[in-house]
């Protein structure tokens, strides 16, 4: 018998072992739901699969009685737009600040303290100020995501830029490169896959801020719907929505990973020599 | 061409180099050996311009060596010398792009083709003709260093600085690389400074060997005195006894 | 598997209807419910629980909706809530619930505020920030009825109550519907006008203590102890003497204001200090009419569940008769315990 630390299961076993806990959780849920529904057929806390699928059918495939919209899809579109804008703007800001502070010592000296302070501020605690400055509409939701995510991306990229081998910068200079050229041709392309990594890591935070923003003031969105129907304990809507958010987050993550492998093969295969 | 007068380098209280005086003529091939931490790499950095002298002067054609790296001094490091995100060909043409496109650092059209032709010629001369589309991570260590050399030479520097360029290579490949460097040195009429750990390499390559070592040592304050050049020998005029004496100093046999 | 399911059901606290001697009651901060906190902190609840030989734990929950959800899921035996939330959350969730105590109704405590406009009609076309599907939403719907507007004439923006005041301070928010103390905070800002409030629909927004019907049936002692404690506190806080002032001061401070602020809120709340007034209100035919309006509003907004074919799907029992489906009564207004208090039989 090998030591446990050396024991890594083969592929089919790994799959199976990974599925067992998931299946167990599902079975436990179904059993609990069944038990509660036997006692009270109108119980809303742990809806059955049929209840959830009929709720999903109603939200996604039937037009809403009040507005005629397919709520599930309008919610999804609204949320993805906010998330995309927020994360996109955060990525651009984070890239600029991270790259410039990492590459230019003068900028680093000027901005680093501010960046550090900013990244430690909990944005949700400053909501009233955000409202006054950015209003209550789309902008403030996007801004909340940006403020929540950009400092992390900026610091991560700053760290990676600072960690870039000095040798490459020296080499570029001996080839006649000016600062601009070093930024654009040497540092920026090598930081791009790091940016994608940072965005992947910050997507979770992005979703968190998105849902928080939608819970505060909104007329549509996945977070809005969850917090709205929570008012009458519609877990049959909430659980499919949560599963959908999880799936969307997973797909986004996969897409970014694929994009990074596709655009920057040298980053994934190459050692750092 | 290069002259040092009473050159000192400290880092705080830590004296690394002291009392360096030398003159180097154009076209010399100088190898530098010494124990680790003896200051030979620091000397290379002074030539490169990434470090400045604490005292004394280091001049190039009578003017102080610029305080940042520049076109006239090419460099090959032991590693991280090439750009991992560019193909072999791009690693060489980028030097021309830096020259002709000050803002973006990119070439287009005929300028691009011209740079590529020139780069292919240079790659052929270092034996990388068939690898131009590959990325550095797809190359062996030796090929990467060949690329680094080709890249360093494309803008025709007068001085080539080599910082233990073959330190991470297998002995067989190292011999090939040494031949390559010698032939390029002759072809491009370069002045070469090469730091090496391998004293044999120092004796074999080039025209002149410098040994960096400390002549004064205070056990109470090991950093109070720096290293200087203890031997300055023309290569090819050396007897076995001297080789062993130097070898013994650099790699003492444990008692 | 069966055992696991049982375990899960137990850990999720399906309330058992059997006679017990230990109970949990949830309350959250609101002018009409502050007496619960006071009664718990000052030993009044314990005194009455001891009298009936039971144990009552009174728990303050910061999130009002969460407290109702917890009650509906079975974590609490009783919980404070409005008549509308009682219908749309526990009753619609199949938990048969009884309004044990009718504590008060909002008499101006909920209001519609416009920035720069002085009458309700000009709300048409505006964005209105409110807690969607709450009593604010109901109040707005009733207000719109009164001036011949429909909800489709404006845009409702769901806004968390915690952020309502900050939201109102921004220039692009021009209309809100909210409750006290947020309402008075918002009205104190410049150019803000209350154009409609709950005093114009008296008796429609009612604050209750709701208890699980089965639990109550199996444990009348719990109903008696809670009712007794409540009316002892009512008597104390309505007094003009030192003790009354002290009680109101404590309640005001616990709700984050002071005596004056709390009394201002009480002024727009019709408290039933006397059990007999609460009984009379519960017995009146108006209650049934109110519950009909509430049920229709809730049905229109999908709050009775998608399985509901009409507004009367969930039956509401009042002393003046049952509104809706008599075979599916899930919310009951039962004055019996309040009557005992009025008769001094507790």
C-alpha cells in the first residue's frame, strides 16, 4: 500500500470519486424535499424537481403576465451586460494601473499607496456615496463591480509586472527600445495572459457585487429576481436561478481559459526561460 | 576603447570591487573568472550601465559609460534573454521594429519583409534557420542561447557582453556554442566581455583572461574589502602550473 | 436513505404540533413591534411563560423578511408580520397561520413621497423606488386606485429598505414609497412632499403576531402567555406616568431613535393598547374587505403562487366570515385570546 500522499486515482476513478459527493448532496436534498412535501404539500423551502422545472418553464418559456417579457432571459441579459461591462472596465483600468505602476517606478511611487488603500476599502460600505455620485441606475451597478474588482486586478498585474525578469527589460534596451516600446511590445503582451487569469479569479467577486447591486435597486436581473421572490420564499425560482448563475460562471471561466490558451500558447506551455 | 581608473563599487558598507585599473583595446575578447560573489558580474553591469561606479571612472572612448543600457553594448544572459511571447523570427526582427517604429514598435509591409530577410540571415549564421516559426519554449537551451546571440547582434553593437551564457548547457553543446561565439567575434569584429564559472572556458576562449579575487580579507568584517583583478593574462601564453594555481584558488580542494 | 431524509427534515425544523414546553418567537424592529423587545428584556415574557409553565425564547431578527421565511420554514413558532406578508409568505407556503394578536395598524406610518411635486397624480411616468411586493407596493397600488392611475403608468424600481434614504438623496430618484422611520427621514429633506399615506386607507396595513395554527391548538398555554405578556406591556407603555415614559424611551432607543422620535412614530400608528379595541377591530366586517383587497393585489402580482387560479385560492378566516376558498383556509384571524385578555381571564 502506497502512502496516501502518493495515491492519485486514475481517470475513471477520479471522475467517479468527484461525482459521489455531488450525487450525495443531491440525494440528500431530494430526500429532505420529499419529507417536507409529504408533511406540507405547499412547502416552499425545499421544492421538488418538478416544482423547480415548472417554475423554470414559467420564467423562461412563457411570457410574463404583467410585462409580456420572458423574465428568465431578460434577467440573464441584464445581468450579463452589467457583469460584462463591470468586469471589462475593471480589466482595462486594472491593466493600465497594474502595468504602469509595475513598469514605471515614478508612477508606482505616486499611485501605489492609493491603490493599496483602495483595495482595502469595502465598497458596499460606501454605497450611499456611490449613489450620490453615480446615481441609482445601470451606472452605479457597473461602478460597484468596477470598484470591487479593479483594485484586485491592478495589484495582481502590478505584482506580475514587477516580477518580470529584469533581463528582458535590459535586453530590450540594448536593442534600442524606448519606454513606450518596452511597455507595448515586451510587458503588455506578457501581462495579457495574466490579465485573463486575474479576470477569471475575480469573476466570483464580480458576481457577488453584481447581485448585491441588483438587490439594492433594480427592475431586472438575476440578483433582482432572487431577492424579489425571496419575499415570498419562492425557492422553486431561486434554486434554478442559483444553478443557472453557477453554470454561467462556470462557462465564463471555461471560455476565458480557452481564450487564453488559444491566444497565448507560449504562456501555457512555456517555462519562464 | 574602455578604460577604468581606480574604480570602486560598494553596496552600502559592502565593498564589491576596489582599485580596478585597466585598459581594453577594440577587438579584444576578455573572459572573466572568479569565485561567486567576487564582483565579475557587477563589473559586467557597470559596463552595461545598469549599475554605476561608486568611485573612480569607467570610460568608453574617453566618455563615461552611459548610465543605462544602450545599442552599442549587446548582452546575452544565462537565462531570460529572449522574449517568450515572440517567435524566433520575431525575437530578432523586433530590434529593427524598435529602430523604425518609435511609438508602436511594429513594422509593416516592405520594412517588415526587409527586417525579416535580415533576421533570417542572422538566424542562419547561428544555426537556427529552420526554427524561425517556433516559440522559445519549444527550443532547447542551446538553441535559445543561439537565438539570444542572434538577437543581440542584429543591431550591430560594438561590444558584446556575455553573462555566463553557457552556464546552464551540457558540455557537448557548450563546445559548439564556444565555436559559434568565436566565429561571430571574428566575423563582426566585436569586443567581447564574457563572465564564466568555467576556468577552462576562460583559458580556451578569447585573447585575455581576468581573474577577480580579494587580495585583502578581514575575517571580522568580510565585506570591508572588495575584489580586484588579480591576474590579467594574455590567453595562449600560459603554462600548466599557473592554470593549476588559479584553479586551486578558485576551487580550493577541501582539506 | 429514509433515515437521512428524516434527519434532514428534522434539522430543517419542521415544526411539530405536539404539546411542548419550549417555544421560539421572532420579531424585528418596527414601531409597533418594539414592545416585544421590551417585554423580553424586562422579564415580562418570562413572567407570563413561568405562569403557564413553559419556556419562550424571543429572538430579534435584523432582516424582517428573513424572520418570516424562518417562521414559514418552521424555525419559529410565532413571528411578527403584516397582514399582507402573513397571507403571501406563510399562508401561501401552506403553513396554516393564526393572527394571535392584532397589535396596530399603520395610520400614516407608510407613505408616498414625491420630490418637487405636491399631488399623487404627478407620479405618472416617474420611476418609483420602493420595496417591491411589500406593503409599500400595496399602499402605492391603493393610492393609484384613488386617483385613477394604474401601476403600468409608472416604473417600479425595487430598492432595498436599507438603502432607501441614500437612494432618495440622489438626484435621479424622484418618488419613493416607504415606511417609518425612513419616511420621516426622507420627508425632512428639502422639497419632499407626502402625497399619500396609510391614514388614507386606515386599517388596511395591519401589524400582527402570527402563530402556527397547529402549534397554537396543541399548546394553548403559549397563546395565553404571549397575549398576557403583550397586554401587560401595552398597559405599561401607554401610561402617562414615569414607567410609561421609561418604557417608551427604552423602545425608542432600541429602535435607534429617542423618546421624541418614537412618539412621533407612535402618533402615525394606531396602537390597540386595549385588548377590547383589538377584538372590536378583528370582529368588524371591514377586516374581511381589507383582506379581499390584499388578496387581490397579491394575486395580481403572482404572490399567491403560480398554482393559484384566483385571488380567493387561499382562504382567510375572519370573525365576520371566510374570504375565498373555505377548503383551503391558511390564514385565520382569531380574537379568542385577545378576548381572554379583555375579559381579564389570563
